[in-house]
C-alpha cells in the first residue's frame, strides 16, 4: 500500500512537470503596464508555411497558466489542430488571489494596465509567429472571463470570436462603444454557480444582445443539447441569419469547467477542483464554434 502511494505521488509530480514543460515563458513581449506574465504553447509540428490561428486562454482566481491549460485541454487540441495557445498570467503582486483586475479602471480600460499588456502580447504574436489575424480567439474562466469580456469590448476588431465561462458582468465605460465590428460570443453558465450566479450570466448575455441590436425573434432554443440532458442552449442570429451569440446553460453545476476526459480528439480536460465531468468537453465544442475544427 505504501509503495502504491509513492508511485501515485511520483506520477502526479511527473505529470505536473510535463505540463510545465509544455509552456514557454516569454519575458519580453513589449510594453507591460499591467505587469503580467506571458506563456505559450506552440505545437512542435506547427505548419510554418502559413499563419497559424491563436487562442488566448485566461485563468480564473487562484489558477495559473499551467493549471488552466491542464484543466481545459487546450494544449492537446492545439497539437492536433495546429494552432498556438497564449496564456496571460496574473501575478500575486497585482492581486493576492491571482484574479485579473477586470473591475479596476486603471487596469481594465482600453490601452491601460492589464488590458494593454495582453494587447501587446497579441502584437508580439503577430510579429513573431505571423499568426492569421482573422483567426484570433479568446476565452476565460471567471475573472479570466471578466478580463476576456473587457478585451472583446476594447478591441473587437482583434477577435473573431470569444467564450466567457462563468463571467462576471462588470464592464467599465470607455472601452470601445462605437465599433461596428462585433465578435461572435459564447456564454457558459451553471445554474448552481455561487460565485458568478445565473443572474450575472443573464446580464452578460444582455450586454451582448444589446451590443448586437438583436431581434429577439431570431432565437433558437434547444434543450437536451447534443443529447446531454444537463445542457440547453439559446442561439441568437442577426438579421442576415448569422449566428452571433450562444448561451449555454448547465443544470446541477456550479463554478466549473465542463470536461470529458479521454484520448479521442473530442475528449479532454483534467479532473480537479475547477472542473466537472459531464461527458461534454466544452473546449472541443468551443474549438468547433471558433472554426478551428475542420
């Protein structure tokens, strides 16, 4: 029994080391007024003959770039589908809980603080990896979703689409209210979330419906989504019948990332305190929504 315990411990440590080795720290990416860290996952077999897509993944409070990468399974998909993953990371010096400061004006306004730092990370990626500017996406969990929402509103011309997981509704004035470019959006909300509750999710949805000037008649409701009785969706279309917003609601679920651990392309994610296995790999589904899955 004792030997078995040490074997499990060694396997866990080895696994964590592999996770760490898969991320590259970029210490000099340009101006960094928000004093954030930058990490990358670049597939070894990346096709360098064309500009790759880029996915930004922003962690929640108490998380790190490594832990959100392991929890979501974005690195596995990047290796299989040929895109780069960028992980901004908060410092405890900025926030003791390692939350992105999406709620502080000097940190979360266009071209200011943490918002500017992440924008400069994207510019670094344009210059270093010649990424496809039409295939830049962003997703975040909790506080990371709050900061993702800030970035989507501050720089809508940068992102093709975004996904907000358990997002707080806080948005500051002076982001970019006049832009005619509006990225496609997914909002994911658990009905038992005590951190960002369902009312907050509805407020985020209302923000994007208002921004798109949506006609509520162009709405499709689907229960038992993808054959999973825990999931339901509301899909909103513009006047040209283009899908612009998807609200994914999850029953019996709190402040969690949805996963389906396994080896196939459609499966992934890692069990832990920030995840819930409901046989639905939300990361793969988001990759399809983004257009990364052919």
